[in-house]
C-alpha cells in the first residue's frame, strides 16, 4: 500500500466532505472518516481472528476482527473489503460472498494518543481457503468458534461489533444451519 493512501472524510451525517492522507490523519484529533470491518467465516462456521502487525501505527499487536480498513476515494465498501482481504490475508472473494451485517456501525476509540473515529460498516465473508497473511499487516491469526467466547484483549471496535452481532439474523447465511442463535 502506498504511503500516500487517502481516507474519505465524512460529515456527521456520513456524507463525504473530502479526503486526507491516512497516516497523517490518525492522531489525537482524528477526523470522522469512512472505514469498514469484516468477519471471515469458513465452511465449518469458524471465525478468523487476526492479530495486527507489531509495526502498525494504530493498535499494534492487538487481536481484532478478520480485516478492517478504509475505502479509497470513489471505492465502495464492498470493493474495499475485497481489496483489503486480498492485500492483508491473501484471500480472494467475490462480491456475492460479502454480506452486510451492521451497515450503520459507528465508533470512536483511543489508544496511546491515537484516535479512531469512523463510520464503519461491518460485513461478513465466507471463504473456503486458508489465509496467507501479509506480515506488514497481520502478525498472526487463528480460527475460533463462533460466537467468540474469549474477548479479552480484543480491539475496542471488535468488542462493540461482537455485542451487536450476537444472534444477528444475517449470520445464518455465513454459518452452518442454526449456529447464529447459539
């Protein structure tokens, strides 16, 4: 990914207001911007949990959802999910394999003086291949059962998202029959 990657800045109502360099925008007063989170599942219903690379500027070494990132200017969230899953995890997915789960998710979190301030739609993704992580993005990964039982040490956005995803009806398209409501 280029060092001059741009994020899409947003007004409080979610409308785009411009762009800004990603790296320079994440600080103590990070402006509201567009993002996404994705939750990857395999055919047996396991969830792909990832640990952010230790070299990441924000939340280094923290366990989190499968993949998250920022849509580029003019890129749809689904296109961004596909792009980042390929870049971060070597996973190739079709748009039809991406299911909207929490389209209006929004959060603000802070760690070590760096703030995340995002409107961040959440998607579910079904894959049938093993990831091949990019070490610049992902330190390690593991497949875990769903729903996630041990949430200690997870990123703040994952904790908020997991609470909203519990029993979500759209998960039935991603999990083996009946497992979304355990």
